[in-house]
């Protein structure tokens, strides 16, 4: 398990490794939510320039651009909050640029498969990872923020592991010490998801931005039957069902 995207060594990724990326606040939550809202696909881009290049090759009515840089809005982009995008992405390609999450996804691209996980959809992702497992190493990668550890990603990884272990059995999953730490941390606070997210650095910033509704939304566990994965340059899912109730 990796505590931040900067620890991901792209040269060591190959068909023997599956990567699960966590950016609970907010990219992996936003991606999962937007696919459940009816987006056709999500293209995670490295920077604003790439986002605009991708957009040039798509009809205007077929895409939506969302993004932030260091938490600040990008001119011409919708801020990448799930609920802000809810009415904008149905039937469209979402071009997404974020400071951490989309970068982590792109860094993981050489793995056998790259899954996108959050509190919203970890049970669905765990089920897919379990069903498709072929004795590869499963590398949990927390996006972090600006080369710093983020507690919400650690908690999200622990939740995912809890779900995976329920499927596979306690003795079937061999955990590194870091993965075990995430699992034990989650177990100790499994009913404090929204409270914990609100106490994190990014969570506090969201509350200061007056987007507490989005914080509440992404803090909910297992609300989306969505298991997004990277296919080429795009994030897609085979079946996207929302069970979220306002």
C-alpha cells in the first residue's frame, strides 16, 4: 500500500499488478458519482492544456470539463464537485483535471488494471477485484495531496480492505503492515466516516467553501454500484447504478 501518489514507481508496474486508486476528497468520488449520473466516460488529464486539447476533438455538446488546481477553480471549467456536476454529465464525456487524483490514475496506467475507489463505491470495486483476481499483487494507492499523506484516503483504503476481506476470507488476504494499519484504523472508526472526513485538511477546506453537501455525499459508504476502471485513456464502468437517496 502506498500513502501518496509520489510513491508509485511507474517502472515497476506491469501485468502482475492491479492498482486501486483512492482520492476520497475528491477525484475518485467525483468520477464514481459522475458515471452513476450517466456520464459516458471520464478522461483524467494531466493538466489544463491537455484538457483543452481533448476538448478540441469532441463536439461541444458531447463533453463537460471540470477541474481545479491546488484547490482553486480553473477558468472555463466546472469545479469538480459531484453534486455540481450531477445535472451536467449525463450522456457526455467528462474531461477531468485535478491536482492529485487524476495524476495518480495516470501514473498507474501501466498496471494490469486500474480501479477507481472511494467510500461511495468500495464494495462494488472490491467485488470486481475479487472476481477478477488472478494471483497478481493488488497495490492500493492513496493519491494524497501535494506530496503529503491524506487521512481520508487511508480511511478509504481501510474500508476497501474490509470489504475485500469479507469476500475472500481473513486468511486469504495477505496484508503489508501499511495495509494492515489502514484496515485497523478503519475498523476503529468505521461509523465515524463523515465526522472523520470533516476533520481532515481537505474536509475543513470544503466546509470553509460552504460545500458541506458534497462532503456529506462523498462520506457515505457503499451508495453507488459503480466499479470504474481505466481503459486506455478513459475511465469507464460496465454497469453504473446509483442507490443514493437525498
